[in-house]
C-alpha cells in the first residue's frame, strides 16, 4: 500500500539505530598514514562528524582520532606523528551510539585488539553488562568498543579463531577491520550486511567500505562475501570461511576512474552529478536498445518473468521509492496489472501477500540498503521473482536477487541523489516497455515509439541543465522560507514527493508534498501569505484541475513557482515564476522536471550557506535497519 504522503520517508533519514561510516585498511609498501587519510577523504560522504586512524609503529598500535572532518584529522596526524608505518586502518564516523567526541571516534582498542566498525551491534548493552560483572568498563559510549572487547576476550594468539568466536556472540550488522598488536602487518576483516570491498596490487592490499577508496589503486576488486574472514598482508589477500576453507571471491571491474569520484572543478559533488545526468542516462539506456526496442538479453533477464507475472510490487527507500511511484504509473497504463509501491522498511513487517506470479522489483542505488535487502530476501522466501535495479556491481541486493539490471551512473558522492534517480527512472520505463511486449500488451511499433521518446529524455535533460542561472535566481524566493509545499497530480505528485525530499534534505526547510486535490481536505489551512508553493503541472489530462488548485493557493497569498510543459501560457498573476520544460510527451516529463527540482534544492541550500554535499544527520545510504 502506498501511503498518502510518502514524502515522510527519506532515503538516508535514519532511525535511532541506523549507521553508515567509511572504513579503510591498508598494508603494503606505501606510507599507510597517507593512504588512510586520503582514502577517508573520498569516503567522507559516508560520515563526517569524526575520523581516526590506527597504525603499527615501533611494535605498538598507535591511534589518532578527533571529532570533526577528515581535514581536522589530517592536521592532527601531521602535528602529532612522524612515525613511518606500512599498515593501518581508518574510519570516518556518522555518530549513532554516543555523541560526537574524540573518545567515541573510531578506531577503538581493547587489549591487543584495535578495530573499526560500520554497522550496529544490537545486543551491545547485554554484552556491556556481562563485562561490567567482571569489572571491565568501556571507555566510550559506542557499541563498536564493545565489539572490540568481545574479540579481545576470545583472543589467545589466534586472530581468526577469536573473530570466529566473537561474531558468534554478536548480533546485528557489521563490517569490521581488525588489527592485533602482536600480529604486525596484518589486517583481518569480516562482514555481515555492511559492505566491504578489497583489492591487492603491487603496492599492497587495500580494503574499504566503498570502491571510491580503491579506484586510485585498481579498477579490479572483489566484494568480501558475508561471514568470511579476509586476511590482508603485503603479499596478498586470503579469504576463508568460518570452517577454515579457502574461498575464491568473484573479481569485478569498474569502468570509471578516479576522476569520476572527484569534484572536477564544481563547487559541490551534487552540482557535478546533476551535470552528469545526460551521460548517465545515455550509458544506461542506449546499450539496451536493439532494433529500436528494449533488449535485456545481455543482462540475462528473460521475458518469462514478465509473461508470468500478474502483479508487480516495487520496493525501495526514499528517493528510490519515489522512482517506483513514477514507475507505477507507467506500468499500470501499459500493462493493466495491479502495481503497488512499498516502503521497504515497512514491507517485511506487513506480512505482504506474494506468490509465484508476483514480480518484486527492488530499487537501491548502493545495492546495500538494509531494508530493501530484507525485502528482497522476504520476497524470495515467499516464492516471488525478484528483479533489482542497482548501481553497484556485486552489491548484496544484486547478488541475492534472481535478476539484476545495473544502472550506469558511476559513483554518486553527494548525499542527495540526483543522477541515480534519473537512471532508475530510465530502467523502470524500459522494464515497463519490455514487459508490455512480453505480455502482448503492446506491439513492436508502439514500443519503438515509446523508446524514441525515452531516448529524447537525454536531450531534454541536457537542455534543462542549461536552466541553472534561471533557477538560481528563482530560488532566492525560498531563502527565508520556514515551510514550503509541493503540489501535483498523477505523475506530478510522484515528482512532488521527490522534490520535497531533496529540498528538506539539504536546505533544512520544512517541506511537504501533496496530491493537489487533497489541499482542500485540510492542508490548505496552512497556506498563508508568502508561503512558497512549488506547483508541477506537466500532465495535460489533469492540467485544468491543477491550475484550479494553483488558483486556490494563490488566492490565499501563496508565492508560487509553476513548472509546466512547453506551449503552456498562464496569466501573469497566477504565479511568481513559471519554469517551462522543453516540449516532451507528458509521460516522459519526470526526467526534465527532476532536474529542475534538483536545481531548486541545490541553489536554495547554497543561498542559505549550507554544505550541500554533507547535510546534517544524514549519510548517503542506510546499511542497517
């Protein structure tokens, strides 16, 4: 069931126990401190309230950590350490357990064990109570230090055995990188849920929570399988299962380079990623068009899964879920089968009705979103077919789904999703087209016409990107706002939800998205003089009704920014500003509209003097429930 106001659920807006941090480990011939600090800079989008490193020097593990940014850590390292070291681990934190402080920053040490952690230890309070009975108290207020204490309690000279016993006692999600003081030059790693990727080169072995930290050293990497222990040395990486059997992980390759993970002259990653959308769309759409129709042959997605489905369920969180709302509209119009869009965090607890005839489509940029991963697992348990749309090869959702369609957006660093969203839309549209053909709901000629319209979105987005100066000027209207409303109907309501989440994520303006017809059922009481309303009116079928809704808010003193398709003329008194999309088929208007809404959010945040890429209390994705 789609909630009336799905804008309430924001990708990256976390509950108390959510966690996402950046972690990196290196052992090899390079200066480990430099590798760690530089790696943490690339990972800072994953957490940016504190940072730290630990490294082996003169037979001892030395830790340097601080609240603040990685740049603060770099200064502290330069001021306090001249040690030469070849092995270490580093962490950039997004605080959950314990406030933002030096002592709560990672790495954490207990006895001979020093570790960094991404995830959440659900039973840490029980474990802390056990240690308290023995007179052992943690220094910090974090669950991560408790994990270090558990590993140390089992350590009797065999690191793998200690880790094996410890994870049997720990409940929750985790990615650990662990150093043992009496085992120099070696890093051990294990994960459950939270991501870890690794590579070995002539310079040494590197492990991190994201490929962006590895790309400087290699484009080839592997995802550490869950519940396996990786042993990193200068000579290589060995992966064992918990029974001691060697495991050969699947090697993967990325087709982007280090420049893609840098700002490239832009003030913020978000602006860069807005500008990268035409190329991302081109890379996602064009390789899948054969003879004018959608072809998933190279993706290994067969028509059989479309032919047999009589119901579609789309699951995702925040922005990904909003892409699903747009997809629902296209699916139902083309296929005439029921489609529901489910918030992934609610899906598994709702005891959903699924069968072998249900196609569950999950959407996740990272492929590691914990709630979405849980939804995929549940769908498979209930016999449904799972098809996932993800951006990261080898990610957990990709590996656990029956089928996967990769978007080709490249790395997305800004917390607010831009290019990941538009390529998700593109893939959803293509699934709808292929499914319509497979089920005999549309002929080749109709699909070719739709594909041509989809291809035009690339040019449309290129043109809308040129609106930047116009929208920068218009967005000044929102600088002092404390409350704001987005309204739309049909597809435009789905876009309103996405526009609202973008704006409030990075500008901190309270914003709500409403189906325009619902205003008169209570919400219009909040529309008073100068309250901004962003009205999206790109759908001809409901255009007149939408304009009536704009008249309603205007009559109550609202300041209105109106987004319309080309060829629409409105009377000047209807709005303060009109933004006109390039001429497009109404069904494809979401692509250009999305860029406008991204720009509005971006420039509003800039005008308010905020850090666009690193909004408070948010991280890029949520990797635990």
